[in-house]
C-alpha cells in the first residue's frame, strides 16, 4: 500500500461519503454524475423484485441506462437516510432509508429500504437493495414498454 492510499477509518469515511453522494445525486436526478460512483463491473441485485423488474443489472453502462429510464418517470425523488452503518472489517456499508417520490402524472411512491453497498477501487461494485416489491410495482408499471 502506498502512503497516499486511505487506510482503516479513512476508507470507511470515503465509502460513507460515496453512499451519501449516491442518494444526493439521485435526489437531484443527476444520473450521469451518479454513474461516476460506479465501478465498470458493478452489479445491482434486487432479491425480491416486482413483476417486470430484473433481479440483477450488471455493468456500469447498463446500470446508468436503467436509472436514466427509471428517473425519467420521477417528477421528484427524496431519500431520508435513517441509518448508515459502515462495516469495521470489510468494504460494506449498510443503509436504512425511506423513499418518497412523485411520478410523472402525480402518483406518489413511498417505500422503506435496506441496502448493502460493496466497493472496489473506491467505487460501488455491488448494491443489494431490499424493499417491498408490492409498493415498487407502481414505479415499474409506469415505465415505458420496451
């Protein structure tokens, strides 16, 4: 390790900062900037997806494309972080958060989520998102047909 590489708590602080940026950039709907937080080989995992939504999205380019489409359907998007838990012995950061969004057309979407972020080279490598798929179905149903 070189002296310029962050160690221990510094790495945890950088990962927590990246997680906070993740949510702030989504709130601003700045998806291209948000995409810069992702590793090229990143993967999103949704263990309990609603109908019509994939269980995984693999690769930075695919993730950014999917979220551009997703966020085009939001008039507004807010996340309240209610817990941020950086692991002491790994690259993981666990987050509890609540979403409130207004879809184009006025429908309100809310959900309570738990997510696990994993990092590689200072970038998000894995994102596991756990939420109520029945509530997210409203968002999926509003997406344009392929």
